[in-house]
C-alpha cells in the first residue's frame, strides 16, 4: 500500500516541517517525504500545488490532505494510536497542550532573532530583551514539565510526545545559538539533539546547499536509522513498519505541477538514486559544524531497532 506523503520545506530551514516529521520518525511510521526547496523563485508555486495555505508541512493520506504542523501530529497520533502522544493524566495533558499552543502561537521574538538555520556554525548572537524573555519562559516551561511529569523518561512529559515535537526546533535553536542553559533544560536540549531522528534531519540539512542547487535534481532515499525507544514503546503501527521494511515499487512522486501524488510516472529528476556521493553532487566544502557535532555525540548512543526507510524526493525548481 502506498504510504502517506509528507510535504516539507528544506530541512536546513523548515522548522515547522520538522515537527510532524520527527514525531512520525520517532514512532517508525512509514511515509514518503517530498522536500520543497524554500527561498527560491518558484517556492511559493510549488508549495501552492500541494498546500491550501501556501505553507508546509502538508500530509497527504489517500484523499485526505492535512495542513498545519500540530494538526498533522494530532492526525497521525490518532490514526496510528501513537502511545502517549499526549500525556494520559488530565493535568499533564492540559499542560502539554497549553505549552504546545504557546509554541505554535508565540515566541515570535525568538523565532525572528534566532531563525532556524540548521547549517549555521553554532555560536551566540546579540539578543533583545524580548528574546531573552522568550527563552526564560521556555526554560520555565521545560523545567516545570520535567519536574512535574517527566519522571518516566527523558522527555518533557516522560515519553516523547507532541509537546516534544513542537519544541524540537527550539532545542536545536538553543544549540545552534549557544544559548546558555543548565539543569534540566540543558539535559533536555541534549536529549533532543541526540535523538536519532533529529540527527538524521540535521545530517540531511547539512547536505543542502544555499538555494538548493545540490539537491534539486536528486531523489534520495533516507537511510533507515536506529531508534532506541522503538522497542520500549510499542505502537499500533507494527504492520505499517513491517510493510515499510519490505522493498517497495517505484514510488508515486508528486509533480510540482499537479495536485495528485498517485500514478505520476517518475521523471528523470525524481528516479531513485543511491545516496549522493561527492562525485554525484556538489557538497559543501566543509561539513557544517552542527551536523558534525551531533553526529559525533550520536556515536555514544547504543542503538536499538531499525526504523523503516523514508523515501525522499526533492521537487525540482523549474
Ligand atoms: N502554522 C504553520 C506554519 C507553517 C510555515 O510557516 N511554514 C513555512 C516553512 S517553515 C512555509 O511554508 N513558508 C512558506 C515559504 O517559505 O514560502 C504550521 O504550523 O504548519
């Protein structure tokens, strides 16, 4: 069966895309991803071909099209009965929802002054009082969630859930902008950047060149990655994972010019290729530090079960 398709923006830039992507990867859901290069001339047209809001992420599941990052998280959580997507206990659940809503609606100063640029060399930048206040608020939220409800795991409410997915890009920002942290917030940031799905995202982001030239003509299959918690958190997605592990036929690739994801013969630009090598595509002169740092830290992780492959397609720029 053809899996769901998640349309996302460039991984080096699209923090909203990362949120549902990381939740789906955490739980080993099978899906195709289509990466739309952001910040090029025809970005808007490409996104509009798939998204009613002109924004990514968008999830397509059969006839359904779901937009808005948190709605996508909710949809997959409900459809696949993901365990602990929200905490079970009402007070914890309410707080998880509240802090997710705060993230979705707020922290504008932080988002403006510390933009999500996954390729940036980690280091501090000058910050306004408003951004300092955003950071203080986030630190308070993380600390309280961990203190009150985080006892059975390393995530905000113990197990990895939608609230974590919403804050993953914030933790990456803290890492990339060298935001001074200590205590539970620092531990939490480390948990985020060491998460195998986050490493995979950052690694892919590091392969993107400014303007997207390197990846525009490339279809790539993201390698399966270890997911240490998969065994500990059985989800009602076993069939999906097992099915996704089997070799699949040539994927139906969405054309930027069409609204459909099915029965579109792959063009030369979208046929599967082995992972890019330096000879096959230009690569940045030096690997960006964040991905390298995260990859190095990751080597300490004792890995567990394998996740299924996510098929990845880069929409070309006309
Ligand atoms: N509230 C939306 C925000 C989505 C959003 O702003 N996405 C950005 C990319 S991170 C986008 O699509 N921008 C359009 C563009 O760059 O042309 C959500 O949560 O999904």
